[in-house]
C-alpha cells in the first residue's frame, strides 16, 4: 500500500518516505517540477470557442466565436501571458490570461481579465498531471458561491483543448460552459 500511496502522491508532485513492517525505509519520491507545463502554448493560435450564454440557469443556448490567441513566455517559463481576441454574431471578447508558477508549491495560478471588465479576475490554482491540467477556485455568480474548474487536455504540438465548468453543489456535478479548441497558426 505504501508504494501505491507514494505513486499517487508523486503524480501530484508530493514526496513521501515510507517505512515497511520491518522498519526499512523506501526512498522519497522526487517532486515533479511543473515549471514548463505551459510551454506547449507559446506561440500564435487559431481559437474556436463555444460559450454557454447563461451558465447554471437551465439554459442550453450556446454561441460560437473564433479568433486568435497569442501566448508569450515570462521569467524563463515561470510565467506567461496570453492575449485572446475572439468574435462572432454574439459579440467580441478580448482578454488577457496571466499564468504564474510557484516553485515552492509546484502549482500554477491562472487569472483572466476581460477588456470590458478592466480588472484582474480571481486566480485559479492547480497543476498538470498525465498531460492534463486542472485548476480550481471559488467565485460568485449572481450572488451565489460556485466552484470554477479549468481543464487543459488533448495537448499536442499543434493543438489543445480548454474547458471551463461551474458547480453550484460543491463539485458533485459540473456544467461545462466554455469549450475552446486551439490550432497552431502555421509558422508560429
């Protein structure tokens, strides 16, 4: 069991030293450095977005937008900034995402700011494991506390997927309300 627990904790970047029944100690599992987990995203992308108009309202109305995303490295990879500019029949969204890596906790914080709002959003915290990044926070939506989850998946050199989901029941059920696919712009 100790080896299994150690493997699980190692997946999340945690070290564990365990003694077995004879008192022999297994070596600590090395912590994973996730500083370069977002390196796949550096460059220019074509973004295709489906956005639910009224999340957690029972609505099933979605709108589609498309445009570009440009992501630049900061601080030798311990941070990055992404600029999103998408539009469609429902309007235009311009925003900036700031991602910062904390080498002590080995977690990333992710904050989004929309041009319309003019302020930095609540940061989500999380990490990558097995090629998938998950980030969480708690926010207010129409005067009620909700959980927010970002998931980065299907990551390759030239494409990846991003989803945002909300939960108003403590994470028992999640409603996806933003689905974005990104294709690298040729030559970038």
